[in-house]
C-alpha cells in the first residue's frame, strides 16, 4: 500500500476523546495503550477553565503512586516522546515507520467554545510538526460480540482516500468533536483519516477490549506500525466469554444475538464492506439520544 504524505512514516497524531465518541471506551483504550508503549509525556494542554463545564464534566480526586491525593481536571492534552515506555516484556516495544515520532491527543469533549478549542489543538499539532492525524472513535451498533468487530475508515482528503483505499463519509447531521478537529486540521493542511469501531450496543456499558483490538488492527493496516497487544487478547476473550455467560442465562438476549449473527454471516466479507459499515455509522449518529425499544438493553433500537 502506498501511503500519502503524513501516513508514510511521517509524524502522526492519534486522537481520541472520552464520551460521545468512545463507545466501550475503545478509542481512548487504544490511545492509552499507545501512550504507555511509547512512554509519551504531555507537551501541550488546553486550559480547562476555558472549555469545560465542571458540573457536567466533574473533576476527580485520585491517589498517585506516592500516595498523595490530587485533583484531576477534565481537559485535553497532546502527548509526545520524552518518557520511558511501560513494557512488561522487551518485545512489547511499538515499532514501525514513524513510531519514534508518534503523538497522541487525549481528552474529554468540551462544553463550550469548540472553535477556539479546536484551533488551539491544531496550532499545537502544527507546532509539533505533525504530518498526519488519525482520529479514533467507537459507535454503538447492531453488531454481534461473537464476530470480528468492524472498523469504518473514512477521509475528506482525496489523496488519503486514493492512497489508503478508504471512503468518504456521506453522513449529514450532528457531529462530535472528532469531526470538528478533522475539518480544521484539513483546512490547516494536515491530512486526516477517521477510524470508527462498531461496538455491540447490548454490552456498551462495559469497556470493550475487543473493540480496542479492532481499532489497533486497522491503525496498523493503514500506517504500517507494529503495535504489541500485551494482555488485550486475553482480556478480549474474557470479555466475550462474559457476554456469552449472560446470554446463556437469558433466552431473549440469546435469540437476539443469534439474529445479529445470522445477519452478519449473510454478508460476504462484511469487515471489508465500507458501504454497509458507513450505513450503520449513519444510523448510529441519527439515533443518538434514543433509548432502546423496551426495557432490555439488548433489544434493537429504532432507526
């Protein structure tokens, strides 16, 4: 695969935000793994007083390794090289083209002043000589947990689409902060690609290591990086077994999962069908804010 400028071993910025864009904590889970593997440290951060409503996104008190309790404020920061990688084994080192220059942007979606927030972060990316941006997201979908979780890749940049073989999203409607950052980055001359993992909506309350694995796999495919998984494979199998156990105790849930499996299996190579995943993505965005039909969380949603 020929990579466009920014995705050919250049300095990449991987972006993930908590909340609306992060079903199953899949996007932030993938970004945090990259941060640990590379030992990234904070190089730029926004002032949370300017962008966050602390009654909506409350600060947390946490105990550090030294036992001292500190307040952690919601915010957003760009992390870059400068620290020591956290590796359980030497072979867990992240490698590949551009690995030494990889940056990560982690944060919470702001409550106000999105234009200023985005402009500040894009300016920081330019100051860090970022060549390309990969935005990670995860959406709730009618996807069976027993099958590989699909990842939809898209870009507004024609060169990126042609070189990486990804699509242009046809969605029109409300968006999250990832879309705003992508728009502003493209205007500033930084090419972007967005990756969205499909997370089974009937188990969305728990972290989904299987969705984290799906995002990391797609990131490797598009960038040529080699990302050690550590314990994620084991955690993913345990997650799937836990959902299996729940389904075994509830006939209605099991029947619904079987329907999803049949629908998934009826599609030839569904993980490669960008059109089908794109349609699911658009359905997800349009039904944001709608609850499940009925009281049970595994029932299909209207939309």
